[in-house]
C-alpha cells in the first residue's frame, strides 16, 4: 500500500527528477534489495545528538521498522516521515520501534527532526554504509544532478562526500530474530509505504504470536496430561501387582490350613474377599482417572458423583459427598477412598472439599478401624 504524497513541485522539475527512475526499474533495482525472509544486517549509527543507536539493542525490545529516506531536501521524504510520526503511538503500542536513516550528516538530520517534530531516532548513515548492506544504493547521473540542486540538494555538502549516492527509498519491518518480515522498496521515490500497511503487518505478527502461544500452552497441557496418565498407569501396575501378591500369599495360607485349621482357613478366605473387593475398587478408580473426558464433559460435580457412585456400588460403602461450588478436588482423593475400602473396614465415609486462603483441601472421614502410621498391615 503506497502513501499518497503530493508536494508542490513544477512539472518540469518532477520530469527531471523522474529520469533515473525508469532506469532503476528496468535494472530490477528493487530485486537486489534485502528481501522478506532474509536476515537484516546489524548496524550502529549516530542519532541527531551523536549517540549510537544499534539495531541489535532495539530488537531486544521488539520488532523494528527501519525506513531509508534520501534527505531533508526531499519533500516526499518529509511527508513520509511526518505520516510515520503520526502513526508512532500505534506502532509503539504494538511493541515495535521506528528508526529513519539517510546519508546526511547529523547536523542536517537534526534540522529535519526539529522541523518535523520527529520523536523517533533519525540516524546518519554517512557514506551509505548501511544502505549498501541493505542493497539500496544508487548513483545519480550527471544529467540529473542539476535538478537535485534546484531542490536544494547539494549532496556533497549535505552528505559529506562527493559520491552523489543515495538510497532507494525503502521500509523494512524486522522481527526480533533479525528476519525481515516486510520489505517495501520502490525506485519510484514518489511511492512510499503507507503507515497503515506497517500497522496491519504488526497486527498480523501479534496475532500469529498469540496463536503460537495458545498452541504452546495446549502442548504443555497435553504433555502434563500425558505425564499424569503415565503416573496413574504406574500406580495401577504397582497396585495390581501388590494386591495379586497379597492374594497369592493369603490363598496359600488358606490351602495350608484348610483341613487342620478350618477357622483360620475361613478367615483367610474372608481376607481374600476383602482384598479382591478393595483391588477391584482401586483398579476401577485408577482406570476412571485415565478417562479424562468425564470431567471435561460433565464438569466437576458430575465426575465426582460418578466416582462416588462407583465406590458405593463396588464396595457397599455409604459415601456422603460434600463439594463447595467451583472447587476442583486434589487428585489424591481417589487414593484416600480406595484406602478406606481396602484397609479401614468401614461402613460409612464422608468426602468434603473446602477452600481456604487460596488452597483447596480434601477431607476423607470414615468409621473404620484405621491403621498404624507406619502403614497398613
């Protein structure tokens, strides 16, 4: 999108100034400039006060718009920079900074900045060192130099050298990796990039970053979920293995005492029943935890009600559930209920959740016998 610039110049002067434009276009000058996707060269140039401004330092704070203009004598450049100044608040609000570069010595850059009341850095690239690295430098033929002098463009005096070299006007958006996001280079000096195009590209960059951030959060959540599922699978394996080992040991006791000590054998069989019942509840609890869609589809209340209903059905235990609205239970409440079923010999249990000082606490109470602090027998 080109910025419409209409300085008051005579037709014959514009004709003379436009003479080299056709040659530059025919030579494909824009194609030789830095392109989108390429890496921008770092630079350090003095501002109007002689203080160095470094691209790398600016990029550490956000994307940078770098615009090359020809000089304070150029009315199109003045109009462009004035328009960019008006858009500066929006540019900065999008996290970007702006610098303008010309081959003028700092004295002339300062005069332009003061005249146009520019509040962004205006830098001096004497000798077009940086412009050359961006692929923008062209040399004015002898035939067009008088036309520039009529504009007040005595380039040897203004630029501090006798080369009569100027940068092709170009504007670049450079992201924080140093990559060119947008390159707008046009040998026709009457065409300049509209600030609205800069703002649109910055908005697009911000939208892309937002999407990437959301995808990253989703991936982190997915990894955390997968890790939790692996943890539950390990617990399932360990619990089942431990229970089966216990069942085998008690079954062996029952077999050994079946004829000689029938009471002991009966007690062993009852223990086998209790262990099997507890193992069934614990296995279903862990398998239920692996099915994460219940909480997502039915919400906290529905998921807890299903879990408690399963405990009631499998164990015969009377379980009362009290959940304050909006609370998410800690993941260990399933383990606590499983321990009640397996070890407490309880008839009734109560599960309650409460919030205090930003923490969610779970309390599981039962009327069973409990077990020593060292662990269940």
